[in-house]
């Protein structure tokens, strides 16, 4: 176990995992494979029922099986979110669904509804059951309750502070999972009903339309406050980012570092996982001399959609931690392509296009472990050798010369400002 550094009042007891797990989101099979390839110890996904991200692609049982087989080659695990609050009509078929998850090799489900928890324990004992953040657990007595119910892990509410985590870990012998990066809910861990009210889409059954991110006119006593020349009002929160605080998270006893974002892009997942993987590994290589590397923060910012903060870990967020006006896109790069092949003799790479790019643009290649380099786009060709003026067609295979060797599944960004 790594040395515990001196952070008074923030020391928990690590009862379970000697090294924290890096848990990544995956909205589809491709994202799962890239998350694992770029360093995730585990990936959480949604099936086609019982999850809270109905807008994600979600997984068939066949895709789950393929994802589990891929993850196992890296020593990683796959979890499935079954975290809806079930209505009566949701109960039919639940037992068969959970048995099938166990059959295809899923390591654990993430559940909030006691009916789903009890059913899984009864009909699919090979599945671990992790308590979802939707249960809004904030104190050690509640954690102890769920441990007594046979759960090995609790995903804490996003509103839990480091100090509260330390107290929980000092009382209860259980794995603790906490969100450390990604979008935050403007309500209390998903208790919002704006989506239900405005669109009849139930937030707690997978249908949240993110009403807090919409633009609104602001009225006082029936009169609009913002005129045509003013920005419309929004009430979305800033995104969580704890890349600066890896030692505190480890020392307080967080067992699983969870990244939010099953709806996020392939580029986002790979970039964020890559940065946190390097930071965690660096801490365990030499905790006494650990320090934050600027390139980790730079990488996270290249994938950021919104301004970043530390959520509830250190203090209750103030009004400054919400976004009231439309903000500029934080990331200065766009995802441009994925490396499919590389010929070391010719220096030519085959790139699968994901966004328009053309000769003369600045691009950046990166891969697992923080390997990256920048260059300008040179001449472009199709697979038959015909010259191209741009890579303009989605998923088109493009041949270009790279200034340094690249590997399959390396990614390419283009600078946009």
C-alpha cells in the first residue's frame, strides 16, 4: 500500500482495494474498447432496459459478451447500470434480464431500486450489486445498512465531501465509489423533475432531457429582465474535475474513481481516462514525490465541454459554480480521426476520418500512456492512392504521412483555435 501523506482530517481506511479502480463510461461497444485500451480498470455500460441513459446507444447482450471478452484481455471488468426506479410494469422480465447479464459475464450491476437489488441477489448470485448514486447515500449509517444487505460497494452521492468520505471509511468495511470527473446535476443527484414537467420524459427512468442546460428568458413580476441584446439565462452546473487532487482521493480511501459520461464522445472518454490513468500510476510509483503534471490538466481541458470545478469535495458550491450564460467551448481541439494502420517503412498511416481536416492544419496524435506529438497535415490520399484536397467524408479511410510512429487505436485531434 502506498504511503499515506499528511492531510489532517481526511484519512479514511482502505478496507478493500489496495489500489483504486479507474471506472470509465461507455455508451457503445467502440467506446468500451477505447476506454479499456486507454487505461480503464472497469467500464460501466447500459443495457437496453433498466438504465438511466436511454439516449445512449446502449448494448445488446451480444455486444455485452464481446465487450466482456475484450475487457478480460486487459484484466478489466464490465458493469451494467440497472439504476432506474422501477414502476410495476418494469418488473416483468427483470429476472430473465439479470440472469442473462450473469450469463454473458457482467461483473456487477449498479442498482438503486431495492426490488432490483433483491432480485439480483436472489436469481443471479454471480453478479455483484453496487448501490447507485441515485440512492443519494451521504452517511456511514446508510452505508452500513446496505453492507448489511449484502452489497460490497456503494456509489456515494455527488454531494458527499472528502471529510464525509473519511468518516464513512473509518466506520464501514466496504468499497466506496465516487464520481471524480464529468457533468454534475443541478438538482440533488438526479432528483430533478423539470424534464418530467417540460417534456414528459422521466429523469429517473432514463429520459432526462437536461432542462437545466436550456436557455431561458428571465422574468421578474411578469416582465422579462433580459432584453434581445442580452444572453438568455441557463442554470447548468460546471463540470467536476479532480485531476488536481489524486492524492487526497486515494488517501481518504476512495476505492473506485468514476468518470461520468456515457453520452460523451469517443475522444472525451479516451482523453480523460488517459490523463487520470497517468496521474494514478504516477502516485503509486512514488507517492512521496508525487506532483501534478501540467500535461495531465492540459489533456483534460482538451476534452472539456464546460468550465471545471471540484464539486462538493471541499465545500458546498456557490452561485459561482453554475453557468448562467452561454459559454464558449472550452476545448481548443476537435476529434479528427483514429489510426487504423501504420507502415513503419514508409511512415504512412491509415486514418479513419471522424471530423473534417485538410492539408496545412495543425494536428496532434496521442495514445495510451500520454504519448503524443504535433505536426501539420501534409498530402492526403485515399486507399487507391488518389490525391485528396481534404478528408471530408465521415469514416473515410485517409492515408497521410506521420512525423513519428503511431499505433492502431491512437487518436488524432485538429486544432480549432
